[in-house]
C-alpha cells in the first residue's frame, strides 16, 4: 500500500475481534521490526508477548492476545528514536491489516517490563496490542476517543510556520511539502496533544517540541516519543513524494517561546 494512504487510513484500535494473531502476520511484523531503523541509529530490541502465557492485559484493550514491546538503553535521543522506529512498525502492521494502538500509561508497567525481560539501564517506553479490528468499538473505546477528540487535529497554520514562528504557514503556501506536512498533522500522539511544530526555511524543515509539563515524568519526555512519530511520518511521506530528506541535528537558533524547544531538521533535495 502507498504510505500516504496508510497514514490517512490508520486509526488506533482498542477493540479487537478476538481472532489470534496469525503466525504469518506475527512473523512479518517481527521481521520488519528488526529492520526498523531510526535516524539516531540507536538499537531497539523487539519482542512479541503472548497474553495467554504471560497473563498480561490492559484495561483499555479488548480481544487481543498479542502485544509488541521494544526495549533500549536509556540514552540521549532514546525517546525520539523509539517513537520513530515504533511508528514505522505500526504503519507496516496497518498495511497488512493488523490493528495497533500506542499504550504507555494504561498498563501494568512492572508486569510488562518483567515479561519483556527489562535489564538495568534499559527502558520500555510503550507497547501495542496486535490483532484484527472488531466491527464495532467497545463503549469504553468510544468514550476514550471522544474524550481526546481522536478524530480531530489542530489547524495546519497552528502547527507549521514559514521562516519564523511569527509567520503561520497556510495549506496553500505549503507547495511540495503539503502532503508531508499533512502526514505529520495526522500522526498519533499521547492524548492527542500534537506537540510538534515545524518551521519551513527554504529546503530545511526544523522540528520543535511544544512542551506540556503534564507529559514529562522522571526525566522521561513522552512528547519526544511523539516527535519521533512526527519525524517518521515526515520522512516517509517526503520520500513517497520523491524528495530526499537528509536528517540533521543543527539548531537554526530561531526565536521561539520558552516552552518550545528544537528537536531536529530535515534538509530536502
């Protein structure tokens, strides 16, 4: 499937039909996960967890018996790297008809960390169930989606800017970057906060985090995982649109609010 179609069509799935994950789909996803690199070049170990043998569950998930978990060293840029790689897997799963949703807080974290064999110095930022979407959402899922306005996104001109944060970028002025930026706009994020901002300066697109203190805990910034997701969407969509995107960490020094911090840059060709 075309990656832009996958991004547009995917949604978080919390209500599954109870069908066990097919062996061939499990193998495909794990094989893909083991090749899902990130621009930070940080390694991540992936594992499928069977709820029947581990007893794992999440109060927001119905009808799935397999979870995907990833572990990595707690090092600089770990959050962004994990978000980028995990989202690549999520999109691949969607392309073969397997439903997913990001889970960070709504699980027994200690139980999952024990099941995945977490070692000292490692983190397991998020997990996702893997399964097949039920024909009808559970009442709990319906309420959750309504609560975070899951089907809504901030306006294009709130998220993206031209040259500086003083100049909002309109859909009409986005030009060749329109599809790639829309892909960023459609990215999932913790409680749908959409913390990414991007400033287009010629052929450079600078990404920033719009901080929300409620989503930082114990030195671990969940929103940076969201930024990794946004970077993934941008890079894949830019490539699909025929643009080469060179990843860099070179702060351009643009003036911005105190709650806005530079993350990374894509230089386009």
